[in-house]
C-alpha cells in the first residue's frame, strides 16, 4: 500500500515538474527512478526477511528430525 502511495506522489510531482520544461523533466525522471529504487530496496529487504524466517523454520525442523532419528 505504501508503495502505491509513494509512486502516486512521485507521478503527481513528475507531472507538475514536466509542465515546467525539459530541465525539470530530468529531475522528475530522477525522482521517479529514486522512488522505484527505494521500492525495490524495500521489496528486497522483505524477501530477505522471509528467506531468513524460512531458513529458521527449516533449521528447527532439521533439529527436530535429528532428535527423532537419534532415538
């Protein structure tokens, strides 16, 4: 949800700056790229956290299996 809000704000700012001329068009594109990069970084962080949680769950399962196999 925050990703869509951020992109909406960037698009609104981009349209406002695009009306001012080509120099500001580059600034608008840079702002849009920065927002996209931030969004991608957030997605990557979320994926890393999910992978870490999966790895922890797998480690717990492996430990349980090792105890069961040792009996």
